[in-house]
């Protein structure tokens, strides 16, 4: 945990470069995520050309907290790409 926290202090802000990323992207946010709240994910989504954001009930570890819901969401998004 200490190593991860140290790494975060040296992390570069990559948000300005998101606009050039054109691949379809699903941004999933947990409504109760205190570390990266939905407003953070909305900023990322708005910075991308081809992104869609979905907010689900849950916290920071949504794929582990609600794996069935998360899996269905990703499968549905993937099917829409085809």
C-alpha cells in the first residue's frame, strides 16, 4: 500500500491526451465510490471522443462488489459494438 501511495504522488495527469483516443470506451463508475466518484469518471468520459459512462450502485471495486451486474453491463456494451 505504501508503494502504491508513493507511486500516486508521481503520477502524471493524462487527461489532456484523452481526446486523441478514439477507441470505443466504457467508463463504469460506482455511485458510492469515494476514491474516484462519478464526477471524476464524467470528466474522463467527457474528455474522450467515443466514450460512454454508466454509473452503478456500488463503490470503488464495483467489478468485485457486483460481478454479475458488472459482467452483464460489459457484455451488453460489447454486443452493441458488434
